[in-house]
């Protein structure tokens, strides 16, 4: 199968990876528990999200790195203590919100505010596509 | 994605914040020009959490549905349907 990424859209790439993973999961989890299957599907969802962006964003690289280390989505116990660049600053009182956002978006712990906002927008768009893909699959499968 | 932006202006931050606001579901209904930054960040965080919860929920439903599927032909049908829609 000859895939030219430039001519195939991102949702298609995501669907391709996710459906392939689902097919594999179905074959290999016939005797597993529901929880185990659910966890694998969830991991497959985040992996296909990350793969569909082609590594252009930090969050996708962080997700794939975490998967390679076989740790899944690891919580960061230590926020990197790099000196924060103060060239970019949101309003006062936003730093708490920005810190919460840094915990939610993978790979964004050391970023300044501008990069953080960029990554967040990209992450949200991708999450929405993944959710829409999964909804379509559930609709199709449950109507079989 | 290099950090060679130099000095970021307030205007650029404002644009980034506005484009983030445009992604949030509530702002599509409202027509306010700009909420305060901290409120916007809170809404963003709760929106991300709700999307992640939905991924978890849909994973659960898929896991349930998969346990009732056992043959190979439905999968081919699924793949065809997805690419048609």
C-alpha cells in the first residue's frame, strides 16, 4: 500500500491507525478483561492522535516518547525547574490557569505562554477529531 | 517550533488567546469579543478535561462492543463505512 502523506488528510491517517489498532486489539484480547481492553483502546486512541500530526507538535512527540518507554502517559512528578522566560507573560492571575494547562497538555511543562497556547489549540483540535472518529465507529458498530 | 521568536508582542498574545477562545464550544454561541484571560484558561482546562473524559467513555463503549463482535467481516464493513462518511 503506497501512502503519500501529502495527499491524504489527517483524519484519514488517524482513522487508518486507530482502526488498525482496534483490529489488532480485538484479535489479541479475546480472553482479557474489560478493563485491559478499555485501557488498550484508550492508548491506541492517543497514539493515533499523535501519529496523525506527524510529530509537528510537542505534545504528539511527548505522547509517542511515553509510549516507547512503555510507561503510557506518565505524570510528571517534577516540573522542570528551568528559569522561566519572562519575555512572554499573560495577565497576572493567569499563571495558575497556565500551570493547570501545562499539566493537562503533554510535553508542555517547560514552555512559555505563547508556545503553550499554540500547543493547547493544536491539542484541542486533535482531541476533537479523535472524539468524532470514535463516535462514528461506535455508531457504525452498534448498528450492525 | 523553535524558540527563536524574540520578543513576543502583546498583540500576538492577544491573537493566540482569541484563536484559543474560538475553539471553545461556549464562545461559538456567545458573541462576546473577549473574556478575561484567566476565565478563558479555566474554560480551556475544563474543555480539555471533558474531551479526555469522553475519550475514556468512548473507549469503554468500544471495549463493550468488541466483546460482542466475533467475526472478521464486520471489521471490513466498518472500515468501508468510515471512509465513505
